[in-house]
């Protein structure tokens, strides 16, 4: 069984728990993002995805450099299904998790009863690290885990080394990949800009932006493990002198406006922060926002249009959307 799509979450756990609970569901590939959203709402701290029978090649799942032709998702599994595992803190009640998920099986198109297993954290770390391997994230950028060498197929592309630690931002989730893709296009046209990355996680978007032509980057995150991971990843890539990482929300960023504001946050947070994010965009600049399900797009665009930003570009895949919003 091959795996892909491993992603850590927005953990606020300062130390690792003694055990994790692995809640597994089999679901149709095309419908899995609804289940992803549900598992995060239920309290999942991370997700892994197993594709029965799928052999992901050396180049990873990315197939094309053309923005409109490009998909950060793994190719479909031969049988059209994936096994999605939600990772919950061991302090949760396993029976309750199974019951809550079981109650939504029909709506979420889960096939077969969900199962749950208690796992020690070291096993979990080893398991997901094994499946996190080098891949091309955007036309000009490869992601390479810190414990691997860059593959020859990376050629002349920029290489960003990432160790996600306990933070969200491996690049394997559509929302991160779509943000990076939109950022790549924007920086190719206008290099030398400063990027503000709100909810920086591992720092992947800000650091990728620096490799692709941004002059400086500022990352803010309310999660201490994310701040630690971003600082460590900046050092790993010799980018610390151009990347300021701060603990906190939008207000933690140095005063002023930025040509590019990244915000890969969930829809309710995007809506809540719309005015604050709009207030940080320089004239002629843009917010690149994701973390929203496509069915939440209208509510998010309404919130931004109320503060003077309109959608000028978008990438969508299955149920997720990433938007470029610019002053009207
Ligand atoms: C979905 S992750 C995005 C991580 C990374 N930027 C990426 O695109 O993969 C969202 C991040 O936002 C952080 N976060 C949540 N609420 C926040 C807030 N109000 N202000 C700043 N960061 C926040 C979380 O801790 C998490 O690291």
C-alpha cells in the first residue's frame, strides 16, 4: 500500500502525547475532502492518506508546469478509493470518535465501518516520515524532506528543504500547494517583493517565496510549535536572515502594508480576518487565500468584497479553493 498526502495539523500541543488514536475510513477519492474537513472539525491533529495499489513515481504526484493543467493531488488510486486516517490525541474517547464518525457515514460517503487504533507517537513519526518524499510543488520549486537528498529530476529548480515537525505545511495538501502555485506565478511576474505569511505553519510558503524571488518574508502563527518549525526550516535553507517569524496573529507582523499577503486559514477565520488582511495589502498587491472549501467560496468572497478586495484568479480541486484577491 503506497501512501501520499501526509499532512500535519495546526497543533497547539506543546509536547507529544503518550499515544495517538488513528481513526481510519475508506472513502471515494473524489469525495475525500468532505471527510478531511469533518475529521479536522472533530479534532484531528493530522491526516494521512493511503492509496491502495498506487505506485507514486520519483517525480511525485505533480504532472505539469502549466498552472491550469496542474494538480498537486496524487493521481487517482487504481480502485478510485483512499483510506484516510485522522490522528487524534490519545486523551480522546475512541468509542465516541467512532460513534461520531459512524453517525455521518452516509453523508460523508464512507464505505465500511470506521476503525480506530491506539498508536505510540514514535511509530507515527516513523510511519509518516517514510511516506513524505521529494516532489515538485510548483513549476520552479521542489520540496525535499530534510532527511533526503534532492533527486536528479529536480534539475535546475529551486529546492526547499522541509521538516514539518508538529506544524502544518508539508506541501502535500491541496491548499498549501495551490497557494504556492499562485505565489510562484505572481513572483515570476514581480520579483523582489515582501511576503507576509499569516498562519505560516512550517514556513513553507514564505520560504518557497524567498527561493522564487521574494526579497523578504514575515511569517506569523499563533501556534508555538509552528513558529519553532518555521524558524528551524528557515535555518535549514539558509534563509533566516530574510525571514522574520513571530508568534501571534496578523497584528504580530511589523506595521505596514505588504505586496503579497498569504493566508492559508480555514474559511471562518478568513471571514473573521478579512478586514485585517485587507488592511495589510499594499496598493497593487494581493491576498492569496486558501483553506476554504469551494462551497464556502461565496461567503469568503462576500467578506473580502465588503472590505474592497475582489477575486482576480483562483485554483480549485475537488472541494478546496485558493483565491487571489486584489483591491477593486
Ligand atoms: C492550514 S495551516 C497553513 C500552514 C502553511 N501556511 C501552509 O499553507 O501549509 C494554518 C496555520 O495558521 C495558524 N493559525 C491559526 N489561527 C491563526 C491566527 N488567527 N493567526 C495566525 N495564525 C493562525 C495555525 O497554527 C496553522 O499553522
